[in-house]
C-alpha cells in the first residue's frame, strides 16, 4: 500500500453530513490535517443521512442506531469516501465490520446548556416557572430533567440549530436544552444562558468530541489521522463508550455520563434513568486512565446490579410499542 504520508499524489476524500454543524466540524478536521500534511489533497464529500431527512418524528421513535452515520459508513465500505467525521455522540458503539474509530479529537465543553426565551433572561433553570415549556429531542436530557423538575412541560424539538432557536425566539418554547459544544462551534456561544451542572444533567457519551471513522485495513490513513487525536479526550470517551456498549444503549436511551482525568486517574460517573424520571440509578468509578475501557465496563456492571438493566428493558419495550 502506498504510504499516505509520503505520497504527494493521493487525494483523501472526507465524508460529512450536510448540516451546518457537521460541515463546520468536517472543515475544521480538514484544516488540521491540511496544515500537518500540506502535500496531500483533502476533499469534502457530503451526504444526507436518515436522521437529516426525517424531521417530524421524535428520534427515539425512528430507531436510533446509525441514524446519522449509516450512509457515511456505506460510503466508506464502498470506497466512495476514505473517512468520515462524526459528532462522536452520534456514532454507535458497535461499528460495522471493516470500519474502525481511528481518532478522537479534543473535546469542546461536553455539558448541556440552557438557552432561554428573552422573557426569561433573568432566570436560571432552577427558577423557571412551573409549566415552563422546555424543548429537547433527547430522552437522556428529558429523563434527568423530569427527575429534578417535574413541574416543567417538556416538548420535542427537531431541526437544525437555527430552526430550533427560531422556534424558541418565536415563543413556542420557554427554553431549550442543547449541547454547549454545538453552539460554540457554530459561533453561537452567546446563546448559552446557563451551563447545566453535572448534578442536574450528565451529558451524552462522546458529547463535545469528534470521532473519525475509516476502513480498518487502511493502516496508513489511520496513522495519519492519529496526528489530530487528543489522548485525554480519547481516554475519557473510550471509557464512556465502553460503559454504553456494555449496557447496550443507543444514543437515544437515557444514559448520561461525566468523565474527569486528574494525575493520570480517570473518574467516570454514569446514570441510567426511566423516561418519566421516576427511576434513576447512578454511580462512579475511578482508576488509571490507561485502563479506560475496563473502567467503563466496571461502571456498567455496577449500575446493572442496581437495576439499570430493568430500566433499559422497559424503555426498549416502550419504544418498540411506539409510545
């Protein structure tokens, strides 16, 4: 195989969704690689995924695995593109045969953010009035917030970020819960009204990080992509993804996490909650960061022992019934 790094003639094709956020993320990756490998040509190829096309149905009811990734993965398998840039939280923990997660980039703030209508600019989530209409398309956020704020009204919200914000500003919602990282990457960090503390909402697995997926046999490309990997983010996200994989939860299951690394030790907190917020299990493990995936598995086992599996089985059954 011709070495990617030494070849001045190879063109590398990058796959991306067509959304504004996806393109911002993909072109950022392209710029990082182009600066490191100026003799290689990097081309961006865009595709629409199932999750981009179906905007009038709640994500959990569509079926969540690969919603935003499947078409890109087929493109790699068919050698139409060489690698794909994903929001890591959208990438299933079990990848198709022949594909691999080659690199994880440095994480933006992974927390959830409160974005409010102008009339609530003097309030925090704890002081919003009873009955306030909160928009979210995430079962994870919904479950945790229902647990803490049962007096709110929750309403699904879909569409790209600009569409969601327009609905908020038009008064359809009192507030939205969005990923802080997405707002920051799109230059909308000023819309972040409050970063939700981990005590209120544990974030999604991989949230704030980008995952770069490619064919597992393209060793030269994998070596090249490692140039933009961030080791601490990688370890944190590998622990989170291992935790999610063991629990067999997709991105639309109420599973939240928080990870921190200090002096080579990784602390992973995880939560599994019922959609109504009534049933919740949560625990924390700590160990060496180099043992990240084993830590994730350890936490999954702990939560299973505390009833997480029963909660998840009930949720899967509800989703299958279309409730």
